[in-house]
C-alpha cells in the first residue's frame, strides 16, 4: 500500500454523509470566529466584498451596453422590413411581430421588477 493511502486508512468505514453535513457548519463557525476576533480579516473581507460589488457593476454596465445596442440595431433591421418595394407582408404579420416584441419586453421588464422586490419582502399583518 502506498504511503499516501496509509495516511487515509482511518477514513475506512466513515460516515461521509455526516462528515459532509458537518463541514459547512464547521467552516461557517471558523469564519465567524475569525471575523469577530480579528478585525483585520473582517476589514479585508469587507474590502473584498466591496470590490466584488464594483466588479459586478462594471460587468453589468459592459454587458447591458453591448446587449441593448445589439437589440436596438436588430429592431432597426426589423423596421427595414417595412419597405413594401422589397417585401410583401400582411397587417397580421405586423401584428404578430409587434406582439412578440412587446411580450418579450414585458417579460424582461418584469424580471427586473421582481429582482428589485426580492429584498423588500411582503409583510403580513393580522389585525
């Protein structure tokens, strides 16, 4: 048996489900202890979280700018289909196009509205 296998021999017959369940709790307890007793670490974690939020904002701005610009260009291209000298279409076709676009815009807007409401949470009061 190789030396590396010998060092893990004590794990034979271990209840890995119990170990796996205990690990997150242990990690959380250790992290809480460090954050409470070592202000430097707490300040460092706060700084890291702040940097992450800035990075998230930067990513959002970059992706939103690119995607909205692309969507606007694609909508302009759809508008080019209105040229009757090049295309034949019915009023039902136009209605279907704008219905699909409006439905997708509404769904997208609703996703933003719902993500903003998650933090507020509805309150229930019995009187």
